[in-house]
C-alpha cells in the first residue's frame, strides 16, 4: 500500500541567524513518504498544472542561476521537498513579501527533508508553508486549488501581523548595508520597534520616535492650539474658531465669510473634514459628521488651492506631496456610483490595503464626497448627462510628489512650524495654488501640523519620484559615525561555554561597563541574577539586548539553541569557540556527522563583525579550521604556546594568548606581556589547573577580554581573585 502524501514532522522558527542564513527562517521537517519515488518528471501533467497555477515561478532562478532555472529543474525531475520550498516562497511573493531565500536538504532518513524558507513574520510564513503543501498536493493529485483565495488570505495575515509600510521603510533603511543597524520588534502585532542594542538603542513607533515629545504630540492633536502658536510666530494660518453646536458653527462661518472648512479639532487622516462649505445648510449638515470624528469642531476660512503635505525630519524638509481633485464624466447611461467604480476605482494604484498609494472612493464611506456630489444637484444613483463633469473629491490622496518644486521660503516655513510645535518628525499640511511660489504671494496657509505622519505617500507616490524618507529618519536618530551596537560577545563550543561566558562578563563588568549575561545558569545584569536557569531562553536573552542600561552583553550559545532558535543577536564584536566534540551532539535535529556539528558551531564565527574578533582554541584542529571564515581578526589561545596555530599567528605578527613559564601571556607577534602567574589565580588552586579544560577556559576568557580592549592590568585584577564556585549575586 502506497502513501503518496506530504506530512510536517516539525516546524522550527529560527528567529535569529542560524546554520542556513543571517535572517529569520522556518525550518520544516517534511516527510514525503512514497513521493520519494516520484520526482516531478514522472508525474503525468504535473509540470503543466503547477505552472498554470503559479506562472510566476518562471522568475525563480534556483541553483542554475538564471531566469527559468527552477522550471528546468521541474522538467528534468526534482523532488516534492524542493518544490515545496519554491511554491511557499512564491505564495509569499504574490502576497507582497519580498525575499527569495530557501533551501531543501535531504536528511539521513529516507523521504525526510529539511525545507527552509525566509520568514519575515512567523504566522504569515507558517500559513504560506501549509498552503504550499496543499497546492503541491493538488497539482500531484490533479485537483483544483484556489491560488487567488490563498494569496488573499496571506495578504490579510500580512495586514494583521507584519510591520506597516511606514515602519517597515524605516527598519529597512536601518538594516541597509549602509548602516547595518540591528532591530528588535517590541510588539508582536504592532509597529513599536527598537533600533540598535542596549544603551545605544533608539525606538520608533511608525513615524514617531523616542525623541518625539509627548507635549508636542498633544499640541499637534489640538488644531486650535496649534494655529494659535503658529500665528503668534508669524506663520500664516486660516482664521477660525472652535464651536460647540450648529448655531455657533453657522455664526462663525458667517463671521469668517463663505466658503469655510468644517472639521474636528483633533481628528486625523482627513476624517470628518469638509472643505469649501458654501452655506448655512451645508454647515449644519457637516457639523454632526465632523463632531463624530473628534472631541470638538472647528470652523475656519477656506483657502483656495490644492492641499500639500511637507514632511519635516530633524528640522529639514525631506519630501513634499500634493493632492488632486477627483471627478467623473457622465456618459448618459451610468450612475455616479457606477462612474466612480469604472473611472476612478479601476486605477490599479487604488486599493484598500496600506500598500496602495491611492484609496478606493465610495460616497457611502466619505461623507465629504457625498456632500460634494449633492452640492452639484446629484446623488450616487443619479445619471449625469453625457459629457458632464461631476466633482467627487476636491482633495484626494496626497500621493503626487512635488519635492523638487517647493519654494525655499515655503520649506523653511514648514520647518519652522514643526519647531514651534516641537516635533522632530512632522507632516505639515498647507494649501496654496502654486507650491513653487511663496505662500504670502497667494494667500496660502498652513492648515495642520501632524505628529506620526504616514510615509507611504512619499515611499510610493502615485506620480513622481519616491523619496528616501526612511533613510532620513534613521540619519536623524543616529549620527553619521554613531554606533548603534553595544559590544556583544558570543560563546559556543561543546564544553566550557558557561564558565567562559561568566568570566568574560565578570571582566567586562570590572572594566566599568554595565554588563548583561545570558547563559545556562540564568540571566544576569551587572552581576545580579534576574532570571533563573529554568527561565533562561531566547526571549530572556533578547531582553538583555532590550535593556537600556546594558553597555555590553555576553551570550552563551549551545549547539541545541543555535539549531532550535538561532542566535539572539545579528552580529557580534567577539565570537568564542572553545572546542568541538561531535559525538556529544549526535541524535537531535538530524545531526549525525562531524561535518554537520562543525557547521553549527561555525555560525558563531560567521557572525563576527568585520572589525570584530574571533577567539579560537588553537589546540582543537576543527576549531582552527574556522579561522578563514572570520571577517575580522582572529586571536588563537592555547595552553601550549608552541601549538602550530599559535606559532603561525605569532610569525605573522598577530595576537595570541598562551601559557609560558607558569604565567598567562598576551602576545602580539614576538612581543609578550605577562598577565598573571598561574599560582596566584584562585580558580586554579588546589589542583583545579589539572582538571581538563579549566585552564583552557580561563585563557579563552582572557583572550576575549583582550579582544574587547580590557586593559591587561584590569584582566590581571579580575582573574586573580575570581572564584567561579562562589554564590551568584541574586535578589
């Protein structure tokens, strides 16, 4: 009896750098059972069915390295595990997530594969993985599968779980090769993100930062207060007043003179804003709708012209967009509602998701548009005469880039408005007829100052050049030469990780830095235990990097933790590998060879920064082989100063650490400096020095501290009295 199906035995979410890549991935353990005997070229009609369902698979280059490469593999014959990788990635691509990293590798168990896919967000990628399995089985069994419905569901999940476009553009700018700033998402389903580690971090929440004053944000939400402050500083604003009821609104409109604007004082995204209001009747109709969107209602002078949005970051204008009026033209047959659908909403740039630069228009959803149509004597069900133009919205999405057209005086006024309110990032709304001319030449005015402005209009304008607003915000938060990283040390190996990590943290703390440590004995902050071993995991370790007090951090990375979660940090300043004993790690995660174990531990060396240091055991040949993988410096250590790796490094003028004449020595080439006599080191007393690994662990910690620029005299002061068996500090 055959079993031609695909089962998931396990799915791991590797949240940090791992054996596959520097990015987060899902690693699925997939059993294809008897499909092991059914490569794609022996399944009748399979190629035609899968390419009909996913024609965009032609873009997958696969290992062949050219467009259509994966399709060639399908024609020649490849196995379901490999196909599942590509199908899952393509479903994610179709849903709007980019990034094509994927791998499929056999295990030693027949029919069981590890399928690895890029996971921008766990829930989205997990859903795509299961959809990919269902689609693949439908193609194998010649059944229908609704690809469009699957992609639509993924898009809904993306909208629910992934970062919004404004936050994402900042995060991507931070992570770009130019800056390489690490980030941590602080809310699983929100846009609160930490950029940088520990004491050097900054935080963003959409387009607000930890430099955005709460008072300024409150001022910006009170439109009447904002106008008063701007006016007092000479910034042109439309005159107006806050009203409590319809009668006061009509009275204010008549005092100001029609046309007027009726809007909530603390609304946002143009909800409840009615422009070009022409009569008491229209004021009366607009008032309750505006009141429903805010706590109070304002009536102000209507400024003729087009609304513009200027984005100010750190006191500088970085982008500007313009809105446009939207209308339909009658054909003598269709209703206005139908004309809106056929003449406006068919624009591919319009959609309900955040990714679309233009929104879908409906009279039912936009009371201001409904009033505009009724003002012209129509309703949504009216059929306007052929050729008759009907205005729908006077100011639509501000998605038309005009950055290069803004007059310098107007740009300076916008920056002044942001400074007056106190916002580091602000969206300045102004109305004028010609943005290339000063406002005072055309009775233009600034109508609003917005905190947390949306960035999509500048990232993806409907017309014009996208602007690098994410980069501008990152440059505002981090000066050109400012480091977003604290010193991070990673320690791995088969044995000795915990004592080495603890001693490194001890030495770094003595040097004056507030130090975080996450190891198998718990989590420690500045020597004080804050979590027990039972509570120590990837999340607990991440909290070390989230702590604003931490100036340096040390992490123990076991083989199992790298395989199950990846590392908690993206890069490290110092990476330590103590030793490799392959047989200790056989049995789990389909790890069954010395080569596979070596590939796990090499992860630590791969993560060393180009200006960092790998600290490697010169007396372990497998560890020595990792040296060429390091992008930075390598410091070899060993009890035997004549070990081949140490001798070679010394001959090349490099740094090494070893024992000579009963003392620990720091050497740069042939230049040696004695750190401490072994006989005077407490942890080596009473025969401890003869115990396997104890002295080697001490040398590893000393080398790591030296790599961190801890002074030799401080290392000496730290190691001599150090007692690893002493009780841990704890509350």
